[in-house]
């Protein structure tokens, strides 16, 4: 199992802070290679215990979790922290 830091996101409308995330990206800590996974892949990796994901903000490591809206709709969120900023949606776009 790898623990991967999320450093960027992809959204259909990059400048709309409320639009859904399509993909997350970062660097592989072992190889230094860039990775990018769809939101559905990240959800699957977390649920199946294949990988864990986190962001690093203000000197604090914040875990990415899977939550649900209703019985079938899964989505990603971070652990609660001391800010009102949406930690995932505020990440820069993947290039």
C-alpha cells in the first residue's frame, strides 16, 4: 500500500470552486514520477485499502477520506481541520 500526497486536481471548470473534482494528482514518493487518478479510481483505492491519500497544508498532514451522499453516491473529502477552506477544491490544477 502506498501513501500518496495529493498536490493538484482536475475539474471540468477549473475556475469554478464549487464544481466536482474529476481527478487528483501528485508525485510518487518512491519513484518521483507524476501520477493522476480519476476520482472514481481514488475512491476505489481507498475503499479497497490499495492506497491512502493526503494533502499537506500549513505544516499539517490532512487525510483524504471517502464519504457518501445517500446509499450509492461516494465522494472524496478531507479530515476536518481548523480552516473553512475546502482542502481539495483549493488545490491547484494538474498540469
